[in-house]
C-alpha cells in the first residue's frame, strides 16, 4: 500500500465520520490523476478494518460513557499496520475486501461479482469494503448495475469510487455518493516527501516536485519508472523541432504519434507544461516554471515568438487534450493542432 502524504482535511473528515459512527456507505474520491485518490481510499479501507482502532473505540465508549464528545480520547487516526486485519489488508487477502484497480474499462461482470460478495455478511470485521478505481472508465451497463447497489446498500457495506472526472459519471451515481475532491499538494510538501521518504537527491527532487504539479503519485512514478523522464525529454525535444518543421513533417509526426492514444495524451500534457512555462517567461512572470531544466531553451524560444502566438499555443494544446476525452479522432485532432502551432526559423 502506498504511503499517504497530505490531504489532511480529507483524512480528518473521514476519521471523524468513522469515529462518530457516520461512515459514508458510498464515497467518491475525485481529483487529477496521481493526486492520491487510490491511496486515500486504501487508507480509509484499512482504518475500517483495523482491529486496534475497533478495540480502542469500544474501550473508549465503555470507560468514557459519562464524558462529552470533546473529552473523549477516541481511536488513533492511523491504522496500526500490526494487527492481523491490517496485515491482511496490506497483502490484499482480507475476506471482507474487494478492490478493482486494473487497466481498462470496468465491466458488468465485475460488478456482478462484487454484488455477490457484498450480499454476504462481513466475515472478520464490521464492514465489507469495495474500492472501484477510475470509475469514469466503467461501461454504461456496469454503472447501471452498480446504481442498484448504491440505492439500497447493506448496513455493513462501504463502496469507494475514484474518478479523475466526476462529470463523466452518471448523475444518478454521483448524487448517491459523498464526494471528496482532492487538491494538489504544495510543491514544498512534495519536495520534502521525496527527500525524506524516497531519499531523492536535492536537485532531482526539486525538478520532480515542480514537474509533479502537486501530484506526489506522479513524482513517485517518475522515480520508479526511469523511462518516464526519458520520454518527457524526447517529447519536449520533438515539440521544439516541430515548431521549425514544415507542414508535411508535422502531418507525418501526427500520423505516427496518434497511433498510441496513451502516449499522445502523455506528450500533450508535457507540451502544455512547456508552453505554459514559455508564457511565464515571455510575460516576465515571477511564478516559477515547471520545467526547471529547460529554462535556457525556453528563454531562447521566447525571443522568436510573440505573446499572442504563445497564448494561442497554450490554448490549442489544451483543446487538443480535451478533444481526446470527447472521442475526437486522435489523428485528425493532432493534425489540426500541429498545423496551427506557430512556425519558427
């Protein structure tokens, strides 16, 4: 299970609700990719199963019966990681636990399997907990099937959904969930976490903290996947080359990159950060740029473009990324975008 860092307000809310016996039965955790949605869901799931928290909560209720809520010590905030239940959760073999975090669409067969599991009573804890990650990718039939469970959940059932875009979910799904929208972490918090918990060297940690834009999960992925930063470097070099390329060369590049939509989205995100940095430099803004290691090339490029061209570049790339989520043809989408980017010499 990943380490949970930040999002204290969300943790405090969930802990308070659980300790006061107001645990939400349907929870939707939203926010950008790699922001910590799945990590928070797993943290809460583990806390619901932790035997130490259950025991201390029961003990507090017995010994502090005459005290006010403010005077009660309550259960610890974090799960212990030592009890049998915590160890089973960490190893993914707790009988009252169901997690779907696979790549691709969540299909109705998975929901039916989940429903059979949730129809049974809890075996070893107070709750049966299901986590369904990236629920915006669920099929319509899967969403409709889950809706029936959300409408009339069993007393001991807790269902946690995560989604980058809650607007992509059926309104009938979101209306039945308590929604927590996670916000990006401060860069300093990401930097400190990288240096303290992952022992990343100072210069590299500063770069990753900026590139992550508040998404600690992205920074950790960059540490674990050495190819991620290599691809970033190549995409940024490609963009600079494209700005001085002919229309034919741009169309050929669009044809090649658009064959893999995942890589296309990744490239567009990197290009958007670079064009945003270019705008900051062009307007003499004091906000730190994201691509710290590209400051000098961006300074040089800023002298070859007007502010209007840079602003158009930023908006065009953002629109291209948005269009991909609207099922616009990837190749045509990218071709139009590249042809409308400014030309440099």
